[in-house]
C-alpha cells in the first residue's frame, strides 16, 4: 500500500508540474489542460506499479520536451531582438 501512495504522490506532482508548464503552450493553456486531463483520466485505472512508473517516465519526458520547447522559443526571441538591434 505504501508503494501505491508514493506513486500516487508522484503522479499528482507530475500532473501539477505539467499543468504549470502548460500555461505557455503554443496552442493555449486551455487546450493543453484538456489534453492533459484526458490522458491522466485514460490511465486512472492502471494499478500495476511497473506500468505506473513507465507512464510517469513518459510524463517526465514530456515535461523535458516542453521545457526545451519554451527555452528554444525564448532563445529565438532574444536572438531576434539582439540581432535586430545590431542591424539598426
């Protein structure tokens, strides 16, 4: 039972972190929130701890991808600003 509770906590943290990252999603926060909720609800009946860990791993991968996407977008915006200032 303790293992299930710790996995539940990990799942909740993952959900919260993804929800937070979804605020800046290119297609909009509401779009992201709906998709996120659907994915988590689709897997809500998974009981196998190994499968849950696998799903958590997939979610953490998505988090890293989102962070990379946002970082790249900020980098491009800064680069564009910097180079457009240099040309003036």
